[in-house]
C-alpha cells in the first residue's frame, strides 16, 4: 500500500508540473516542449474525462479548468485511504 501511495505522490508531482508549464508559452522547438508533451500524455487520460463532465468555468475573457483540482483532491483522498 505504501508503494501505491508513493506512486500517487509521483503522479501528483507530474500533474503539478503540467499545471505550471501550462501557464507559459512553449515553442515547439524548445526542449521544454518534450517535457510538456510527456506530462500531457501522462495526465490527460485522467484529466480529459473529468473535463468533459465538468467544462471550464468562463471568467470574462478566460476560463478556469477545475479538472486538476478535482483530480488532486481525489488522489489525496485515495492516498489517505490506502496508507492507513
């Protein structure tokens, strides 16, 4: 169970990395585009279905995507239940 808790922690770090990189423009020629592409492929299978159920909330000229917040809370709850 501890191993699964550690894997959840690693996934949470990858998710936070994707969130942070999404705030910055990354050109396709940049070495960071490879990192972002990896993070996208790892996290999108979890974020995508939640985003389809709960679309981003419009806030003026931009939108707030709540799917990462929901995934983070869900994984923390799962980790706490498993580690006990």
